[in-house]
C-alpha cells in the first residue's frame, strides 16, 4: 500500500457511525423527490428536501425535459465557450436576467461552479473579499482561489463588517459575498444595512440566492427584490437544483460584468455545458413559479405554521424566518440518534453536526415544500417532539 492510501485508510469515522447505528448520510431514495418518498420500500414523509416549490415531479417540467432530449439529445459534448452553447441556453439566460432584474445572466452546470468561478475571478491581488462566516462552502472555496485578501465577519453582524471595511485602502476593490437566505440557519441577510455600508465604502455586493429563488421577492425572484434593492445589488447568483427542479446555476449582473465573467471564469470555460433537459426544465419551472403565485403563498403559510408549532413544543429554532427551520439539539450524538429514530418512524430530516458546525450549534435541518399539507406538518411536529422527549432533548 502506498503512503497516501495508508494514511487515508485510517479515516474510519463513517465506519464507526455505521457500527453504532447512527450513520445518517447517503440514504437511498427509491422514488421521486416529493413530500412522501420511498426508502427501503417504506413510505417516509420528506422534510429534508430543498425543493421549496415542490416542482421536481411536475408533469409540465418532465414533458419539457423530454421534448428537449428529443430535439437536442442528452448532452452538449463540450463547454459553453466552444461547442456547448445552445439556443435554449440563451433563452434561459434572457429569462433569468428578466426575472431578477439585471441586464444579463450566465448559466453554469452547477450552482457550486457559479460561486467557484465567479468569486475567484472578480478581484485581484491588491483587493479584498468579505464573507459572512456562515456563507456556503462554494463561496468559501471560490474565495480561496482568488488572489485577494479574504476577510470574514461575524454572521449578519454589520458592525463587524464595517470594522473590516475600514481597514481597507480606498484604492483597493472590495467585494462582499453573502447568502440571501442562510442555508442552515434559515435567517435572511440584513441587506438594507449591508447596502448602506457598500455605498459608504464603495463596495460591490454579490448575493447568493440559492435558497431565496422561489421563496423571497416578487414572483420568487430573490432577496434583492424582497427588500426592493435590486438596483443596489451588483451580482445575483442562483441555483436550479432547489426551487427550479433541475440542475445548474446562474450569475446575473450588468452587461459588462457578465461579459468579463463569460470570458474569464474557468469553471464556465473548462466545464461541460448544462444538459438541454436541465435548461428546458428550468424554463418550465420559472413559468410555473411566475404563473402560480399560490405556491409561494402556501409555502409561507405552512412556514409560519411550522415555526409556531415547533416553538410551542419548546424547540429552539434560532433566528429562522424562512422554510428552512433549524431545530437546535446542541449534542452531536443526540442529533444523530434523533435522525435515525425519526427515519424509523417515517420522518426524513437532515442532521447538521460538527465539524460542519460547532458541537454546541448542532441541529436538525427541517425544510418545507409548497406541496406539504398542514396535516403532514402537524404529524411531523408530533413525531419529532415525541422522539426528542424520549431522547431527553426536550423535557
């Protein structure tokens, strides 16, 4: 065995969790991503999906994907830069730019590639990138590839951000990159205060709307629309794998910024293009999202209902105000035990434990879809409360 393999073979944390019966990852789902899924032949209520609008099995989206395959085939066999740009990609970019109120947009194969390829290329060696400490991993990885100085500030703490901004010279370019809705905590960025600081210190703003598209703003257009600050946010990023029921991602901005990214972003230039079926699926999903506002309305109704229910049962939901509801457990083992107990009782949720978060902040991530019913939410709260009491998490 070579030295590297010898070192890697000593990594056995997953095996230990499996042996203890508390390994909660890579659970095989045998059905579509709906409010009820099938695992090992058993029906399970799904409260661990990012399909906020519940569109992944919508017949219009499936039909659009099938038609795209019939017309274009299953793949593009190249990058957008060379032979992989189809007319349907351009149609999608124009549709997305219009949705979020920007001059142009650019589609990537995944949301991760968007942040990796955009954050890494916008600023240079003498410049500064500012990140919320709870930003998504893709933003962090993108900043690591940048030659700029990276400065993190305390979560949603505008005083902490200003103290960092003050340290920079007026000559350096400054870029703030934040999540719109934070993916584990479920709270919303303090965008009005952030915009005020950006104006004061001549700083560019990029908002990651991966969890905001389909949830916040007019027609689900995201965080900037939610606050009426679209003109003040320079770059808007989004993904297709959540509300938009597909795979891929986009960046939207002014035409000059898009032109620069288009010809300099390595994850765009050197990655295969998103599939025709994926692009067609997103176009259909956007049409449904805009034409059926009742989906978003219902999503918010059950969000308020669930938050109220969990708080009444004694759960700590932190500062969540969105369909992402953290149930703070603050004990890794109990969080894993609770996840397994719930799965056995027909409830699918996701544990978030250290090192992903500090041990004192470990949680169960409970997320909602517009297709959930109040009855399903009630049943899940009842079962989660019962299991939490049996494990000593709640009194």
